[in-house]
C-alpha cells in the first residue's frame, strides 16, 4: 500500500506566516527580519510591512501577496511554503551570500463538524495535518457517526468542492486528500439508524394530523 506524499499546503489569502532569515553575517541579515528591522533605519520597509501584517507575521493579502522588508511586494498565493522558501532565498542572494529562510504558518485552520465528540474549528501549530489527526482533534466520531460517508469540503479554484471519504478503507492513508489544506472542513454524517430516528417526514406529520382531526370529529358525531 502506497503512502500519501505530503507536498505542502498551498498558500491562500488570509494566511499568516512567520518568516525568518538567517545568514553568517548577523548584522547584514537584520533588515530582512521583522524581529530586528526596527533596529535598522529602513523606514520604507518598516512602514510598508507594518501596514500590511503588523508585528505578528506576514499576512497574505486579498491579492495573494505579502510585503517583505527590502524585497517589497511578493506574490505568494498558490505556492507551497517550500516553494516560497526557495523563491525568497534566490531573491536574497542579491543582498546576502548565504541566506537561509525558515517559514512557519501561524494560523493553519481546519473545521470538524457533525457526529464528532468535540465539533469546532482547530488551529494547528503545523500545516502537516492528516485526516486521522483532524478526527483526533475533534475527539473521534460518536457512536452514531458514519465512517464510510465523511465529507471533505475544500476551496479550490474559487469554488467549494466536496469529496466523500471512507475512513474504514485500509487505503485511506494513500488518498490524495489524506493531508489537509488550509480551511478544509470535515463533516461526519450520522449513520442510517440515527437518520431514521431524526427523520421527520412533513407528509407523514400531515397524515397523522388529518387522522387525528377525523377521529376527533367522529367522536363528536357519536356523542351527539
């Protein structure tokens, strides 16, 4: 059985990134880090970045870009973090002889709903989150969860796409959806037994109402 390969999540609007640059020359690298650039008299980078993402990190804006000190505006939407890392290191070679870039996503969010013990939205400290790990965050399925019909909702190419996953399938770990993307939603449907219990058919209710009214009228007729 082939294991799914983690290729990294693709950056989206609203992602918040912690990006740090290191190099042998500690002084030369200062203007490229939010943590230290206030110590450098680079007012243009300071103003641009603070207006874009504040002190916590680099926010991917509505147009899919971040404002990076010295380098300016960089389009990142759709990139994986490894691709962005390679792109930044290439751009930084103009200023540094040995740049090393580390990137971490600060707000990787997934939502787990339906027949789970702790439904809600969860923020992971890493973007490498599997279907099984997401289910674990939500406390696993309830006894009424249908493990064969779990829905995954993912925003792709400007649209929400829905995929059906079978958690009882031994090949689930090789699924192309085994690793989650930013803002994915998992919905665990109720099993057949709970659907039967929860199902309220409006037509059936109407029939019972009509029968009840007829019985009441018949009782009045018999009484008189």
